[in-house]
C-alpha cells in the first residue's frame, strides 16, 4: 500500500491555509466548513481549485483506465479528496495515511500525469507528495504495521467524515485490511522510506 510522504509539512487543522500558485491571496477555510456525510458539494470544499476531471476521464476509459462509470468515478473522487485532506493534516509522529484500493487507483492515475501531479502538489501543498508503494512488503513487521496503519486510517476517516472507508469493489462489509493497497502517503517519521524490498537470490 502506498502512503503519502509529507516531509516537514505543517498545517493547522482549524485554519486550513492553502497557497495558490497564481495568487498572493491566502485562502483560509475552517475545518467545520467541510461537509460530512453529504457529498453534494464536498468537492467544492476540499481543495476547490484542484481539477481532477482529466484523471476521471482516464479512469472511465475501458482500455487505458479502469472502465469505471460516472457514478463510480464521482464517488471515488470524493474519497480521494478526503484522502488528500487527511494526509495534509497528519502529524509527524502518526501512522501513515493509507488508501483503499479504489482511492489508490485514482491516486496512481493522478501521479501518471506527472506534470499535473507535480504542479498540483506544489500549488495545493507547497511540496511534492511522494508515493511509497512498498509498505507491507518488507517482512512480517511491515505487514503488521500496514494493518495497524490502515485500521487507524479507517477510524480517522469515519471520525472525520461520518462515513466508513469502504472500497465498494470489494466484498468486505466493513473497512479492514482486505480492502487496502500496499501504498501510503505520510509525513510520518515512524516508518522507514529508505528500505525497499529485494529480489531473493536464485539458488
């Protein structure tokens, strides 16, 4: 499961300050203004100038994307924006914020548009948000930490937005480690981002 890598990012949860590249004006949105449960206008509240429509077009393509219908891609867009928000407020000493499988697919397509992803990161977060795709693949301890981190993300998501962090492509009726991916995004200093998995020597 990939996780967000937010080195040295500082944000006040009560006064979310976003710097826009083409404006000197600071936009401040109280956290209480973020809609919980009702998705109708939420994408206008969470990073309102972040245009994810090109990513949605790609995800709806049957050959190049996931073949999602409009209802699915709209729903996952809301989850992805929420994921970005949780990553932006995560503390340095917290567990990583982890995507479920649907959110991870949306994130991957965003990253593949390298210029847009880099520009979006700089515009909305002030730095590049690194994707770490090896979380849970580096031994038993890493697997256990991944499970703990994903369960913590599920709890935080539900506490913040009033809805379960459910991947609707999975059969799971609740959000658990069966619907997670091996990716993460975080500013957490509790997880090593230096160690990568290695191919075993062929005997």
